[in-house]
């Protein structure tokens, strides 16, 4: 599920971005402190979910929704409780009153997942050609990907698939909210990590190395910073 954040307070944007690092199936495409620029972006790009402030200069969050042509799920994030009733006229997923914690944020995410159309659920898969077949692999089934010359080994819960595609190419295709690079030869599903020990992380029976260059990124992505 793709989202954008629209809020005129930079600190509020950073808080939501930080919380989204804990949610592997939501990919933040962009953030906007100017609602007019956000509206321009939305005229050319489709997203599934908006985290939307209400009281903003030039154009309020409610005003933006009136002008928006695409259907999108909305989680309002505001410091003003008085807009709560009005927000539900727009079929809002949830109304988060600032400051809100991670637990309350995750409740809103859960509601958004429940409201997601079935066709959107079907999009979170990786299509690969290998062995004269086309594999359709849900992101949640992928454990990690391993560079293998001009090929890549895709380790899933059930099997290993070896398509003729480089790891760097797949890294560009796969959402960063699900997958992170731990080493020049490994890309892992962050949700599959059991534990970290030293410079390795454990996924099932596999030990995946963490390079010195990627250690800070990996720890931040896994909420260990």
C-alpha cells in the first residue's frame, strides 16, 4: 500500500515517517508541507492512503479532499479535536489527535488495511520468470534475496527461485518498507528477521551478514537504533 504525508509541520511529518518504519507493507512515496504541491502531485500519481493534517495555510485538509479526483483512504492527523465529526463526512479511516503514540498509529493502520479494496491486496506480489514459468510470490512469503552472478536466488518460505535478473534490479522494484539491503549480496524482508547477533541476522535457519556500511541503516529499519 502506497501513501503520502501532508502536514505543514515538519516535526509531525518526521513522527509519521518514523512510525511507518515499523510498518513493512506501507510505502511512503512522498511528503508535503505545502498542500497545494500535494494536490499537484496527486493529479499525476495514484496513492492508496493519505496521512492528512486539517488546519493548514492556503488549503485545509478538508478543502484538499473536496478538490481531489481520485478515491483514497484518509487518516486525519491534527491537533484540533473539533474537526472530528466533520472528518467522517469524508469517510475517514481514522482521526488521530496530536500528539499520538505508536500504538494509536498502528490502530489506524489496521483500520486502513481493513478498508483496502481487494484489488489493492493483490498488488503486493513479485512476478518472476524462471524455469519457463511465471511465479507470483507475495512479499510476505519472501525471506530474502541473494545475489548469484547474473541471477538472484529468491528464498521463499517454500522454495528457492532463481530468475535471470540482478539483485540491484529487484531492489529498485521492491518497496523499501518491506525490503532492506544488509550486504552487497543480500536483500532481506525485514518482517522475516528473528534476531540479530553480532554482525549477522537470523532468518529461519539462515544467517545473513550485515556489512559495516549497512549496519546503521539495518538497525534503524528494524527499530533498534
